[in-house]
C-alpha cells in the first residue's frame, strides 16, 4: 500500500511542478523583472474585496485551487514519512518557500506569500482528513 501511495504522490508532484513552472502559459519568462508579494493576506484580500472585478474562474483557480491542489500532500506525506503535525507543517512550508522562490528566480510565475498560506491550508485539510481516516480504521 505504501509503495502505491508513494508512486501516486510522486506522479502528482511531477504534475504539480509542471503546472507551477510550465503550465498556464509559463513557457517563457515574464518580462520585465520579478513579480512578488511578501505582505501576508494582501493578494487574498484583493480577491475578496474586488471579487466582482474579474471572472469567477480566476477566483476559483487562485483561492480554491491553491487550497485544493495541496490537500493530497497533507494525506500522503505524513503517512509516508510518519510525520506529526508540527514537523509536517515546518517541512511543508520550507518546501513551498523554495518552490515559490524558484518561480520568482526562473520568472515562471511570482513569489506570493499568500500562495504559501493557501497551500498550507490545503495541506492542513489533507492532514485532518488523514487523522479522521486513522481514527476510523483503528476503531
């Protein structure tokens, strides 16, 4: 079972890396310069305050999507590596920080602290689901 979950997690990770660095029109570096947001909740607030200024699809992709796509890691990584919540979150945030930094440096997107926050919420949802599964299985 662990081997299967590890292979699915690896495949999903590769797909996610493709989305982050190549997909969604990221085949060429953005010009000019670097795009970044280091103010927590700034981008999230813009999406809520100005929700009527852009298509619903953008809101769903940027808010719901950033949460949903990382939930599977909250299920699989703690299961595979036997991590508790604190160590998982520390590990996860470090990896996200690196991914966002590479997006900035490679100009294949932007560094956005809000993406890290939303992705972490998704991972926490996955972690909570894993805990529920563990409780149900052990009963």
